[in-house]
C-alpha cells in the first residue's frame, strides 16, 4: 500500500508553496510522487471547445487525453470520491501527498503560520509534524522552508528507499 500524507492548514498558510518545495526535494532524492489537490468547488481542467472537452460534454464518463510524455484522465464522479477511493486509482509511486483533505483520517503535516491563525486544525492523533514559524512542543516541527527536513522525516517514517 502506498503511504498517503496530507499537507493541511488554514487558508493562506502556505500549503501549496510547501507542497511544491517538498515534491521537488523528494524528486531530487529519486522518489516517484503523486499529488492530489482537494478543491471545495468543481474545477474545469479541460479547455472548452477542445476535442476532449467536447467528448465529455457529449456524455463520456471517462475521457483520456494521451500524448508523448503525458496522460490525463478525466472521470465524472457522483458523489465526490473519498480519498481512499482516489488513492486506489494511483500506482507506480513511492508516496502520495495530498493538499487539503483535512477531514480525512490520514497522517497529516500541518502548515501553521503564527501570524495567520491561533491554533492548529489537525487532530493530535493524526498529526505527524508541523511546518511552522512558531515554537511548538510535543510534536516534530520544521521551518517553513525546510522541505529537506520533512522529506527526511517522511523517508524514515515510511521506510522509503530509492532503488
């Protein structure tokens, strides 16, 4: 089973910025990484008027766009899939990182900026570490730019090894 870690935090805490740094560091270490971004509203990722968009509008339940070096799968889902249902569709990676999904019961690393909010949002039993600009006790903490530290932590926690 592929390990799943959710990067969570309040809006404007720097989640996306940190995920980008973390993915780059994990890739530098030789790992294959999947990222799942949770949106609260429907998102149109296809280009209106293009062939795949037209296929979907015609009623196709799954539309795949394939080209050299890229494969995009767009699937209609009703109701919204759970994180477990989504992760079961992913293979061939060492680690799955999610951005968001704070309500799912997965291990979490919270991005916490002291100037943005007063408290953490993660339940203590799901919290692996905190990426922060504030001193916290009782939990591993990393600086807001310490993607290397978090990558090493994840590598040890999930016994990730490059081939």
